[in-house]
C-alpha cells in the first residue's frame, strides 16, 4: 500500500476534515491538547467539511480544518509546510478573527466562547523551547492567565524524533503518522492500537483515489518541494553574497520563477518577502 502525504492540503483535509473524519479529529484533538476524562472532547461538528479536491490551480501552502465541540468551543487545525514571512502573525490573526466573528455588532460579549488554534509545522518555530508541543495564552508578566478564551498551540514535527519502537502515547502515534505516513507502505503495528489512526490510514490509502485525485496530490507535493527548494536556494545565495542588495535581487528572481506556477500575488509576496506591489510589477 501507498499512503497520501498528510502534509499537503488535499490529504490533510481529506483525512481530518471530511464528513467521515469526526472520530479521527476527536482522537487527535484530545491527544494534542492532552485532555483526560472528564475534560475530553466527546463530540464535535466539522465546519465546511472537505468534499472534493480543487484541481484549478495551486495556491495554498497552508491547510486548515475548522470544528466546534459540544460546548461551543471553536478549533482551527492547520498544517504549515513552509516557514514564510509573518506566519506567526497570520496564525494570531486567524484566531482573533474567529473569536471576534462569533457575535455581530450589538450582541452581548458573554456569547463569546473559546477559540483554540492548533498549528502543526514542518519546520522549527521555537529554537529556544525544547518541547514538541507548546501552548500560549494571554498572561500577565507575573504569569497569571488573563483569559482562557484564546489559545495558540504549536506542534513542531522536526522536533519529533521517536522511532516506531519508541512510541508510547496517542500523541506520539499521531505525530509519527503526520511525519511518516507519506513514506511507508504498511500500517505500523504500534499504530494499530489506536482505531482512529487506522481509520486515518484507510482514508489516506492511495488505492481508493481516482486518477484525478492522485494527479492533484502529486502536483501539490511537487509544488511544495519547489517552493522549499526556492527558499533554500535564496537563503544560500543570500548568505554567500552577504549584501542586502544581492538578497533583494535573488528574491525577485525567485518571484519571477514562481509567477509561472502560482496565481496568487499575495502568496508569492509572502513566500519571497517582496511587497505585493513588487510582485505585481514583475508580473
């Protein structure tokens, strides 16, 4: 068997955000948030569930699934495969926008419920924090929590280095799945103890996909690899040249190459560090 790479938008939304994904998402959320009985999430509704792949152009480099639990708490679950400029600000913006969007003007503030934004990254965000999963809330300097209403949770996959034999917790198994599912050809025995992960492998099985879906998945993986390569090349050449002018010219050359494969000027600007106006001028 061959499985989809869950780090692409097509696969991630298919696995975690479809009409058949509720038990999968429940297991993952309870694991990454470290929720134990009686505080575990018992039920949730997946908002705007994934239905079919988008074949008309490749614009997304981040992927999200949105859900709401039985208590009304909102969850934003996304995976980011590229470390682009101002990414951490976008995560905060999306969480705040979801929080504020719960009520209309004139409605009572007590109607607002918690928003938890869970971000899985395929790169290291916090070099100074050794933990794989880090959680952030609004706090005073003395450490007192100002509010539980908004929480940002980050899981950094490169920090997860356990082998199959070393997996102990449900979270370990989910992180192993996210990091390695696209490169293995059978469900590891240690992951078969978690029914939700077995179900995730079933959904990710390429044998159940149409040729159109397989082609779409392959294009997205190539697209991500090309972007990552472009960013690495820019960094290498920028370091070699040293001068800011050299790095600026390199960004423009990369942006010029991306114009042929990306229709979204804002995304090219975010990826290269150029302004949207500079990208539009190149186009």
